C-alpha cells in the first residue's frame, strides 16, 4: 500500500518563520491546480497495481482551494489511482478558512481528517508570527469542524516562540487539550535564514529563548499530552491510540509515496524524487507535457542513515531484524557499538526487537541519531 501527497503552494500571507514552498500571489491558483491534475494523470503508472492507503493535501494552504479546484484534484485521484481502500484522507487547513461553507463543502468529499495550523492561542504570538487568524478563530475552528462531522482532527502548535513564558505555554496546552482533537503536532520554532525571522535574527532583533527554556516546554508538552491520553509516538507528534497520523507514520516506516505539486517529494524504497520548487516553471513544464522531476538513487549508507534518523524519532524505534535483513549483520553490530554509550547512560533502551529512545533520550534525538550515522 502507498500514499499520495499533494502540495498546494499558496498562502494568504507569509508567516515570518515559514520556509515551506508557497506563493502569496493567488491569481493563477486554478491554472496550477489543473497542472497538478495533469501531473497525477502523467504519473499514474508509478503506482499502478498499488492500493492507496492515505492521501494528504499539504502546503502551503490547501484550505484555500475552492470547490471546483478541490473536485478537480479528487476526480484526478479517483480516475487514475486505486483509492478503494483509503483509510486516511487529510487536508491541512488554516483556522481563518474553516468557515461553515468550507466545512459543508468538505462534508461532500471523502476527506476525513483535518490538520489545523493553530500554532498558538495567544493574540501576541499570532501577530508576532504574522499569522492570518485570530486567537478566537483558533478555538472555534476545531469545534465547528467537529460539528460538521470531521472524524479526526489534529492541530499544530509551536513552542519556543520569542517571549513565550512557561505559563503561556501551559495555557496554550490546556486550551488545546480541552478541544475535541485526537492528535497534536508540535514543533519548536526554528529560525531559517531566508525568512523574516531569519532577517530579524541577523540584525539581533529577535530574542530567542534559551535551550533550557525550550527543553522545559518540550517536557511540559510530553507530560500534559500524556495526562490527556495522547501517546508520544514520534518526537513532534502526539496521538490518541487509534489516531496516529497514518500518512506520516508510513513516511517514517519507509513506505512508498507519490508527491504531486511544486516542490513535492516522492519516495520509493531506494529512490527519492522531487518536483521543481517554482510555480511558474512547474506549470510551464506540465503545459508542455513534461514532468519537472529530479531523481536521486539512494546509496546503502543513505538508506541506513535515514532508517536510523526516522526510526529513533518514533516510539517503535529502530528494528533490529530490519537492520540485519536490509543492511547485513555488520551494520547491526556497528550500530550497537555506536549506541553503546547512550544505552549505558539510559538514553537508549535495547529491547528484544529494537533500539528505542528513553524519555530522557527524546531530548537528544538528533544528536544520538547522527552519532550512529555511517560515513561509508
Ligand atoms: C507546512 S506547515 C502548513 C500548515 C498550514 N499552512 C498552517 O500554516 O497552518 C506545517 C506546520 O509546520 C510548522 N512549522 C513550519 N515552519 C516552522 C518553523 N520554522 N518552526 C516551527 N514550526 C514550523 C507549523 O506548525 C505548521 O503548521
Ligand atoms: S505556516 Fe502555513 S500559512 Fe504560514 S506561510 Fe507556512 S505554509 Fe503558509
């Protein structure tokens, strides 16, 4: 079974932290959506004979799609792929788009999961980050989506925001956990150089919290979500036991997915592909019937490093048998040696089946993973 990701590269306005691929010029949205539909048609053989398990509309802002555009994409998906057994159909939505008319439109589609970019319930944070919605909209969009029968609701929250105190973070978590949601994705603010925050930082105009503060906020996130019955199943993801994000879990487990739209990545075991990250070049290529795709064949070393990185970040850890079967016994032996000091100090636990990060180890996930990377 495989997944399909569709990238909608448009946003109303640019959030000051965001480095994803999007444009704020919406005038050619319909033309670009037609190009994505064409891409889905041209690439149908890649997943011929495969059943699609998950579909994910990401962005950018997929909730900017109107009925005609969304239906064009759904028609292309159903016409060219086997969606007879889809389990999860997600759309990323921004709170200011989640109005009654939008939800009514969704209720006529197979979309059964919304991932809402709330980020914070504090007006000051939303303004600082140049979000397009208000704190009130952040709260009401979830209740409204539930009333319209959306089965699964996930929200995104950011911590480590400049000026965020522990008390405001706790308040954000309480508000979130009292909503009818089954999943939270929560990331520590990262400042990328090409963003507005990146420029502020360069000019010393952005005072970021100390590592100790963000670690404490992460700990609070782990503890509070646990109290409300959420499992910490991936470093940045928390879900009720029957509500883990299937599409993303399949990424982390190395399953195949096709990514359509500008900047979208695709993965088939051993091969990664990606579309050009430029809306005009993307449309021009598809107009001419050309796929603007680049391809990289992953080496054994790259595949191993990726398996370690993604596996360690999940609660299932890095599976010992899988390492031995895919890469050979020598890889498993050196992996055990590389992780030995972390096992001794209690950051990594070796069970019969896997190497898994302990609660303390989750604070050092990236460092632990990179110490086990192979260079050849
Ligand atoms: C691709 S964005 C799309 C979501 C949607 N457009 C929105 O803004 O609500 C997915 C999520 O990544 C997170 N994110 C993006 N850039 C980030 C950054 N620099 N630091 C931390 N989190 C970030 C945000 O939580 C965001 O909701
Ligand atoms: S966070 Fe979401 S809405 Fe904001 S610029 Fe990035 S993709 Fe667009």
